[in-house]
C-alpha cells in the first residue's frame, strides 16, 4: 500500500520505466469504470508543477500511443453529451488570459481557407440545429449608438488621423448633428425647393452662414430647402449676391 505523500526516487522511477519497455502484457487492456472513477477522484484538484508539465510535454513529443482517438469521429450520442456538459460553462478571466497568451504568434490558421465541401457540411449542420445567422435587415441603430460609434472613430481615434487638417466646413457636413438638421429642414419643407418647387437635387441651405453665425448652425429655423441651381444663386454660394431678398422674405413668411 502506497503511503500518502510517498514519492519514488529518480533512480527507482528510471528502473520501473526501463522494465516496462517492450512489455506488451497490458497492451490493449482497458480499465474498468470503477478504476477510472477512482483515478478521477484521486487526481481531482491535483495541480502539476510547471516543471512536471514541461517534462510530460517533452516526453509525449512524437508519441501517438496515448492519443487513441486521433482520426476517429465521435458518435452523435457522444457529441450530445459533450454539448450538454459544456453548455453554460464560463471560462475564468485567468483561463482566458492564458488562452490568449498561448495563441499569440500562432500562424497555423493564418490564411487558412475551408474547402467548399467543408463549408457545405457546416451549412447543413447549422440548418439542422435551426441556427440562423444574425441579420440587421430592417433594424436601425439608435441615435445614441450612432453618436458613440462616430465618436469612437473620429479625431485622433481614427486610423487615418493626420493631425486635424480637415476644414471646419467638412467637419460640420460630416457630423451627425448636421445630418439630423438637414433631414428636419427637408421634412418641414416637404422635400421641395422653396423657390422653383422642384423635388430633385435638393440641398439644405443656411440663410445665415455658419461662419459668421456659428450659434445658428443647427437651428432648423435657419435652414431652407433649395435645389442645386437655386442654391448657387444665393448670397452664401460663391459670394453671389442674388436672390437674397427673395430667399429671406420667403423664410420670413
């Protein structure tokens, strides 16, 4: 009977290992379920040292004897058991960190592409279990989400950041606030040019330009729906002082 905490010396371990080389008496023998359960309980909670793990890893290099399931496929019953066993299982932060570190620099799957046959098998399997890929069809982000996404990719957070050389006008035109202001102006004016009454090639015109009146940039009352041709004739476009009286009087009404 082995005493608890008893360990063989390295010399004895080598002798026992050498004595088992070429021994085929136990080849193909299987342990009973009772024995497996005893071994499982005895090893539960046992943590091997890093030195022991390294030795085991080196000893198993090129050794396929212990991997009897290599190349074999699990039955549907076994797959179901594994699935139920792992369902709801959550890995600890420490475990995740170790997995992340172990996969750094791993290029085995880099550029790997599945064959058409494999893709077809995966597709058929997912259809059988009723899995449906997520779809954004008909869904829309909330305004809050849009603002968060834009802020997370704007300014020095953007990959294409060049030190803030974008002109002030361009920043305004690209902002969510401007898009919202533009839509509100269009809706108020029924998507119609307020001069020639066309509904094509529309733009939202600032009656008072935002360079001189920055506080009115997103004021709906400072916007007017115009077509491109009519917009070119306003005082804010190309410094042409035409139609200013008509535009302002129409807005006053």
